[in-house]
């Protein structure tokens, strides 16, 4: 397990990406979505 916020790094080294939300493993993020800020904001809650 790797906990990281740098999405470019995560995409380069990971086969699977899962969201941790409130201490629990959440849904899996498709790797092709990591570069799309609009989609990622749905997973992370970060806008902008």
C-alpha cells in the first residue's frame, strides 16, 4: 500500500488506485481517470 497525493507519481507506479475515505478503503479509480481533474474531483472532493 502506498498513500500518496501526487497523482502523476501514483499513475506511474501503481496497477490499482483506491480511494481512502474516512479511514476506509473506497472505490477503485480507473488509471485513465487520474489525469482528468473534473473526474478526480468527484473522488477526492478537491475542486479547482
